[in-house]
């Protein structure tokens, strides 16, 4: 039997911006500081058992070489997890390389050069279907059942294409609302009307980012409009210009004109919030540490509030996608790669990732645990994720971002008014759905 040996190469790489990669630039230069670690496990003594008819054969060990891409903050945890995985699998003799490539850059580099791409890498769930359609992802079926029942339906839906799962989700990615507990109560933050109407003593009461197409959708989707159909898969459908969409647009126009509203463009809302001049702001978990440093125990975090759109109180519903772990379709070691991808997303590693990196686990068993439930920011993220709408993953989504941003910019600049809102909504929908690329 082969001696089982684990070899690791950890690489710290400087990765070019996603914008450059998306424009078809050459692979980013990497300034690498490489360390090599080897750990020899004890030699397994072959044991033969004689029977009257046969002699049992020893288990063979397969040599496996895997390249893994993760964000910089995940290198150490990933290294420890791979070693733990190797210790559990005598059938593999793993040599692995971990390189620093961000979650947004990894799929783009896979598109550019699949042959040199990693076997295992992080991918936003919104890009999974497109990669599958290009034949770049391997279905993850081996061991997936060990986490499937612990995943919320929204996460499973986000990584399933034609009945097959192509990624192991580990953390939801969406935004929620932070508030200053000295200025607003837990009851106040349930309703945007209450937030805006209250005399908080602050300069501003509420801030979001209407000019950002990852934020403006919360009003349209919350009101009941759809983008690419109810399931997000119809490239010809967007109902944002119907009667409900017009009501949402008029609500946004009124919000932008409210003196208690601050548009969070270029981070001005976050700056005012940290100074105590703003009562509430929509933002993600990534801003939690800096807000906590500024506000301390005054910082609160909750799901997005309701808003009275078209005479109805509706729950604002933003996009949600998930951070996932994926395997490229051409990996030379599909069995080991699938099993390791699932292992990296299991409860133990998801909890470690939360404790060390701040990625809130998507697994139901962890979301309901005391450690997560008692963390106000983590709890707010999970609650909002349950109220959010899965971000469409069809390639037509690429035609949404710029027109939606332009619509929001028109509202903030005053170019879009109630008088021309229907006309502008018609143009928005035509820009999103009018030139089908499927």
C-alpha cells in the first residue's frame, strides 16, 4: 500500500480587479510568497486475512492533486480544513495548492482560461447557471446529501440547474438595515413610514442607495413586481412598468424628495451614520465591524422595514444570492473535488468561517444556534435573507444592472418625476428585456 502523504502549497497572490478581467485582459500577475508544508501520516500496515478461499486485498490510495482558490481571509481556515479532510480519507493521497483569488474574480478567470483554473473555487450563486450553461461546472452529487436537508429552500434553488446541484452554499449575501438605538426603537424600525416621520433629533432618518441597482429593486420586488418572471428564468419578462411598478416608482420619487432621506452615494450615508447624524441605513454584514466600532452598544441590526406602496404595507424584498463552493467540470479528480467542496461547506467549517471571517452560515442548524441567533448582525442577515428574492441567475441579468442604475440616478437628479415616471419605466423595461440574447 502507498505511503499516505499530504503536501500543501500556500500562495498569496495579488489579483487584478474584476473590471479588467471582465474586459478580457490577460491573467493577473501574482506576487507569490510561497511556503510548503508536508505532513506525513503514519504508515498503514497492510493486514492480510487468510480464509479458506481468498486473501483480502489492501485498500489502494489514489494520488490526488487539487488547486483551490479562496479569498485571502480564507486561506488559513481552508488549509486546516483540507488537512482535516485528508485525515478522514485514507483513499486519497492529496497534494494541494491554495491561491488567493476572490469570489468575484474566480468565475471570470475560469471563463478566461479553464485549463489553468482551480479545481475548487468560490462562486456567487447568481453566476452558477451561466457557468453551467457554458459547461464549466461539475455537478456536486457525491456527499451533497450530508448538507442538503440543512439548507433553506432558497439556497438549494439558487444552486440547482435542471435538477442537479452545482455548488455547495455556505453563506447568504444580501443587505439589511442598521439603526441607532438612541434614535429609534425596535418598534420604530418595523416601518419605513414610522422611521421617516419620527423626530429623532438627527439630521437624517433613513438612507439607502437608490442609484445602485442592487438596492433599488427592494421597492419594486417588495411591492410585488417580478424580474424575469416569478422564477427569475424568463428573459422576456419584467413587470416593473405595470400599475404596481408605477406605485413603487412614485414611492421612490417621494422618498428621494423627503428632507429626512439621505442618498448613500459614495459612502456618505455610512459616514453620517457613524457620526450619529443618521438614524437608519441599509447595508450588509461587511460594514458591521466599522459601525460597531463607531456606535458600540447603540448599534442595532434588523431586517428591512415595511413600506406603504400604493396604499398597502409591503415588506421590502431585495436580492439575495449565496456564497458557494464550486468545482470545475474538467477537474482531473472529480470524486475528491466534490467531496472536499461539500466538506468545506459542512457545519463545522461553516462555523469556523463565521468565527474567523464573519461569513454568516446559511445552514439551518447553525442559523438557529445560540451563537448565531444571539449575534444581532448575523440574525438580521438571516431574517432578511428569508424575506428576500433570489437574484436571477440567467445571463439576461447582465442587461438589468446598468438600466436600473440609470433609472435610480434619474430619480435622484430630478430628471425622473411622477409626470414622466410611466414613460421612464417603459424605457427601463425595454432596456432590460428588449434585446434578447438567449
